């Protein structure tokens, strides 16, 4: 009985001890499923790897951004250069035939950084016959040497775009005379109209001069031009290209206060003019280079003078 009691007591003790052993074995502190952090070495390695990846990405991004920035600068430079060349070409289209001069500082007709010309306001056909119109009005032909007169009739209609003080030019064949007070241009004193067929309204313009004048020769096409009181100049000063106006006597120099900045950062500028002939129009070659400090852009353009003598 005593032995049986000891056996039962021992079994009870083992039975009570087993759960305690299980709790110790499965404890999160001593078991296999415990939580762990990262070490300093792992942190350093992660930072280094992120730095390497970031450097690679930065290289690609910087190249892309630099390419975009260069393209934007080039577009801006090209747009300003194109605008300047188009402005010169557009004004040159209305130039008086054989009035274009290129100058390098030593005189007209030398390729240089200065170009000037005279713009036309209007043009038309002039009367060459004398006698009377059907309305009884007297015809007034253009006075050509040796004949002189203070007026002539315009056969292009009664809406001549001209005003007092402007000039009439007939058959300008070169630029040696037009800028001087020669015989190729005569100043308008007043304008009037005339009826040729006896029916309203008046259908002919009459150009009047202050005194009797004449022109040296006829135009083969019986054509005249109306020009302004000044010349248009495009010239390079330093690294800036300007547009200005001047009177005829000093056409190669700008009148103070008339300059307009056309283009900046010009590194080179050359104008070359080829006079027109019976087979083709006059041609101005424009060669301009601009530099923005990082790159240079050059444009070569050929502009035609559409008007003919």
C-alpha cells in the first residue's frame, strides 16, 4: 500500500511537471520563432546599393534633361534667326529695282555687313500719248528728255497710293544715281484725278510736280514706281543686327532714333547682292551666324527682288 501510494504520487508529480516543460520549450524567447532586427552592416549595404542605383538613374535623367535643354536653346536661337532673315526678305521684295546696296564700309556694291535699299509704295503705267481723251480732257504724257512738263497721267486708275513729298522713279537701271539728287527720281507736289470717257467717276490719276521736269528715258514696260522719302538699312553693330531708316544722301548710315534691334548674339553677318538682268530678278544672299555661348547656328538665305524696272 505504501509502495502504491508512492507510485501514484510520482505519477501525479510528473503529470503536473509536463505542462511547465512544454511552456519553457514553446516560449517565444527561447523558441525557433523569435523576432529579429537588422544589423548595422545590413543597413550600410542597403544604403550603398541604393546609392549605386540612384547614381545610374541620375546619369540617364541628366542626359535626358541636358538634351531637352539644348534642344530648347537651339529652337529659340533658330526661331530668332529665322524671324530676322524673313523680315529682311519680306521688305526686300518691295525694294525699288536696282536700289539694293551692300556695303563693307568702303562703298556700295561690296559684300559686307550693311545692306540698304529704297522701298516702293506703289507702281503703275504712265501715259505716253499726247492729244485728247474722248471726254475732251487733254492727255498728259510722262515728260521724257528733251520734253519737260510739270505733270503726267497715270493709266492704272484713279487710286494711286501716293502722297505729297514722295518720289516718282522711272526705269532705274543702277544704284549710282538714285541716292543722289539725279534725274531718275522726281518729287510729287500734288495729286489730282481726271475723267477720260465723259462718265463719272474720274478714272485717271494726275501726278503733278512743283516745276517742269523730265526723265532721261522711257521704261520699256511704260512703268513707274512711287518710293518713300528714305532708305531702309540693315546693319551689324557689335553683336547686334539693327533695322533703321535714313535719308537718301546718307543711306549707308542710320538716322539716330530710328534704330530697331532685330537680332542679338550675331557672330558673323555678310550680305551679297547680285543685280538683276533680263533673265532673272536681283538676288540678295544673306549669311548670318548666331552664337548663344554654347553653340553656333548659321543660316544662308537667298531673297529675290520681285519688282522690275
